[in-house]
C-alpha cells in the first residue's frame, strides 16, 4: 500500500460526520414533556419512503450526564404500538450537547447499521439505572409515543400522550474521540508497516 493510499485511509477515519437522508418529526421542544426512559423503554415512530440503511439517531432528553449504560431498539410497527424487535444495541458511540439548563440533544450511532424497507418503524431507548426523560417535539400530541416497563418480555405497551422528538439518519452522527481516531490511525500505520515487512521477507 502506497503512502497516498494510507493518507486516504487516515482521512476517512478522521472525516467528520454529517446528516444524510433524514426523518424528523418537528424540532426539539424546550419546555418539558416526554416519557421516562430510566425504568421504561420509550419509543417513537418514524416513516421511511424508500429502503434506507440507518446509522444514526437523534433525540432530546433530560439526563444528568452520559449514561453508564444505554440501550436502543428498532421495532417494526404494530398498529399504534411498536411490534417485534428488528435490531438492538448497547452503549453505542454517543454525544450529548446541552440545549438549555435541563435538556440536551443526544446523538448516537447504531452499533451496527440497520437496513429497512419503506414503511413505519419505531426507535426505542432506555438508560437503565439513571434518571432520564425523552423530551417532546415542538409539535406535541400529533402522534402518541409508547412506553414499556422493563423487561420487554413482560407487560405491554402503553400510549403516552405526547410526540417525542426523533431524527434518524443514514450517516453516522458521532465523530470518534481524538484519542480513538489517533489509535485508529496508528493501527492502520502498523498494519501497513507489518504488511510491507512481511511482503519484503517473502520476495
């Protein structure tokens, strides 16, 4: 691998993320209202007009800090409620940006991208063991959201009379931390060096 190829790879690791094709249901509300996500899984729906690979999710929440454990789910649609779990992950790459004194914008990347056909789906989130409220949009009550006590195998979904703020993206939303990017770059450099030494030894 040439030095130019190595530079291209390193740039790819450092490239900043950006919103791609997205689905938003309004803008983040700033006056409260929402659903608890500490002892429950909160869920909000979104629509896709074409087959899409999801890589990032954004929502607004009242959180005292970065959750030590955070779970996400993608559900299919079952009438007015989430249906079967199509994908899930734990402790994804996440960023939290303060919106005001109480609320923050939360972005996270799916642990593994999820490809979905056109249709209606739900995103569910849970921050177990830590106070958390998933906040409403600027268009409340346009569509009810759902809540489910843990574990998901027990009980059932109940409607929450407010629409939660949700955005989904086909690009990753959270840039790796500088330390992680440096390690990734060093890892690539090591592999290139190792490959060159191995190739040289067999010539």
